C-alpha cells in the first residue's frame, strides 16, 4: 500500500487556508536581497523546519518568524520591511 503524503496547510491572517509552498518561501527570501543559491538554501531550511513541526497546519505568522530567523543568520541587518507584515 502506498502512503499518501498529506499536504501541510498554511493558516493565513485572513483565516483562509492554502497549501504550504516552499517555492513561495524562496521567492520571499530572494526578494529580501539574497542571491538565488542562498535563497534556495534558506528556503529549504524553512521548509524542513515546517515539516519537522509534524503538524497538518501551521500559521503564516509562524512561517514568517522562521523566515526572519533564517534571513538574520545570513544578514544581521535584515531590512524592517521584510520583518514586519
């Protein structure tokens, strides 16, 4: 029997749910000023963290907090526009 992977859902501020998309994380991180390779590495770390939570649902606020931590690891001077949404 093949086990189906359940998609992790993201609970957004407006109450809606969407599938977790690691590609979206990479785009946000790249927009913050990281090079494509570094953005991909940081996004992979965030995606792994989300999976490690072992929950069917996570909030966008939790993901945002983790993205900020990853950005700060790479750049201690993360612009405020990417840390406050």
